[in-house]
C-alpha cells in the first residue's frame, strides 16, 4: 500500500490524494494588533472590498492612495498594504479552495436562489429567518447546503444562492412551475418555485442538478460573488473538505508538485476507497458517505 490515510479531494477533473503526515498540531499564536493598528486595518479592509477590479498591482496602488494618510511615511504605508493585501488575498483563495473541494465531495439536488419580498421582510429579518429555517431543515431533516449572499445588479436586492441536498420525502411545500425571470441566466423561462419558501420569504427558484457539470457551473457562479464582495460561504454543519482513504499503488496515475510544496498524487477515476484496512468499494457518493472525512 503506497499511501495510508491520505486526504482525497476532487478538483473538477481528477481525484487528488494528499499524503498523510505525522506533524503535531501546534495552534498559531495570534497576538492582538496594537490599538493604533486596529483602525488602520479596518480602513484597509474597507478599501480592499471597494477596489475589486483590475490587476493586482493596480489594486494595491489604489488602496495605497486610500490609506496613505494614516501613516507617517509613504514607505510605512506601502509595507502595511503589501502585508495585508497578501493576507486578505490568501484568505480569499483559501475560502474559494475550500468551497470547491466541499462542493465536489457531496451529492446535490438543486441550485436554489432565495429572494425576499418587502411586504414580508426587511433585509435583516430575511437574513436571520432564512438561515434559521435552513438550519432547522439541516438539523431535523438532514438537509445539506452551501451558499453565498449576493446583491442584485439592479436595485441591489439581497439574494441567497445555494447548492442544496434534499433527502427523499423532506421537501416542505410543493415545487410548482412558474414562468418567471431567472437571475442566474438573466432571461425569462419556466422555473420551479417552492410554495413553502415563497410563502415565508417572497420567491425561491430551484434548478434541478442532473449532471456534475451543473455543480461546476453553480460553484463558479457563487465563487464570482466571493471574489467580488468578499462574502463568506455559509455551510450546513458537518460539511468537510476531504475524504480520508488508504490508496493502493495501482490507483496512483502520477505524482504532481515538488518536495518543497509537498507531493500530491492523481488517482484513477475509479480508485478503491479503503478505511482502516477495510475495502469500502470503488469511489462513488454512496461509498464516500461511509468514509471518514477531514478538513
């Protein structure tokens, strides 16, 4: 056996295994910034959110102009921007990476969009009550979801987009055909809307996931808003980033990476999943569901 307890993920094209290491976990020591830096960090993060378009160096220059008045010298301001631009860029990249890997590890039934009606909710009550509703569906009915908040281009109305897994027999209300406007495809079409969510919030659109390519499209659609607005991804409890499996020699197609960054291994598309020495079967969602998971 070549790899033991490897972390395995799907990148949209291939299954990839990360070898297990025995490095002991050491919690990072995080020290609070000096009081005078707190305001500078706040101003920087606001500027980072506002300056979204353009190449990396162009964005840095624009942010530097926004925050330079907070520093005694231009060099101090430049070093501050370099440090925190890299920090926020890395955090954003980690969020995107984690979202993609979690999305491909689980089966999904729908890509759903929820929008509120002014007669039913304020923006604040919509956020709170929709999250509370989805939380209870996940806790009581075993729903899974992962999604992002987004503001519409017209009117800046708040929406919630999510991939959703609905176990059989747990869909509240009814799914009904409506001829309406799709915010995802930006055209009029027949849509599936749910009576339960429409009654409580305003409007819901459920696009059935029938092919893995639709998962990739939905993830790409949501990632656009993470990079554009720095919104955090909302997950139902228990979603993990990796499956943990022993890997057979015959299931390794090739090695990738280098010794400095750490090697990874591209796996056969039908590799065998093994947990604690027990063969669980060829990789599939049913088998993945029985495998240990990790972050």
